[in-house]
C-alpha cells in the first residue's frame, strides 16, 4: 500500500516536473535566427507535420527552428523573399505555426493556424490548442509570440514524466540511505534517529537491534 502511494506521488511529481521544464523551455529556450533553417519541402518530402497541412495547400515556406527543448515550425503558403515572407497576390496565404517544448523529449505543444478551414470551430482560439500567455508576460522579458502550452504530447509527456519521476524517487531514496548511515554512525536508530545508547532495539519505532551497526 505504501509502495503504491509512493509510486503515485513519484508519477505526480514527474508530471509536475515535466510541465515545469516544458514551460521553462517555452519561456527561455533560444530559437533565434542563428539556429533556424528555412526550407520548402520538395515533392514527396515529409516533415512529420505534413498530416497537419491540408492537401490543397501550396507550401511556400517551412521555417524550422530548433533549440534546446524546443521545436518551432512555421508553415505558410507565403514564399520566403530574402528575409521576409512575401504575399503572392494570386493565391491564399494561409499560415500555421506550431511549437513543441520539453526535455528530454518534447512533451507539450501549442498550435496556431489562421485558416478557418483548418479551424472550423474556432478551436485555434482555445487554450487547449493555443496555450496561453501569462499575465504581465512582458515583465519577464518575453519577446515575440511565446506562449505556454497546455496540450500534452502523450508519448513524450509519459516518457519525460517517467524520467523525472525516477530521478525524484532516486533523490529521496538516496537521501534516506545517507541519513540512515549517519544515524548508525552516531549510535542512533537508522529508521527514526532515536538515541540508542545502551539499548538493544529502538523503543521509539520498534526497529530491531539487528539493523543497528549493520
Ligand atoms: Zn527507531
């Protein structure tokens, strides 16, 4: 029973850590112009997000930013013209962007698209898909379109939560081990720290004398 409670607590702490790290990446991870790469997928070339791009789109630009714990894709029908995307008068200029954050794996994402056909019910405005901007975001030095995602990427989230859960568990377990050794060295009960001078077992918690000095 206690083990089950500990596992649940470790999972919860792992999930909390996953969100904290993902939001940290969303806030501070660098995706500046020195590590971006713009590209237009050739025929048949796939970037993994292709399923999000409707078949009738003519992709003009695909900006791919990659930084520590962050991945930012900006897909548009507008064509990159040197340093800016340029409107082509004769066709639509639909755009969407997507940010995935988290470490070691990307655990959460937000998506913004400006195409009503991609977003028939205005879902792009929902916090679930779009994430949110904290109040007074400007005060913590936020620039550009940084947002905190709400939607988890299931596999990445589960793996990150497991990694952090195990890490938190190991820290607690390691600390207990070290503490028990200190206590034994000081002639105290390894389980509760009660002074065992001249005693056989621990009168405080009932730990046997066999544990002492082992
Ligand atoms: Zn004790």
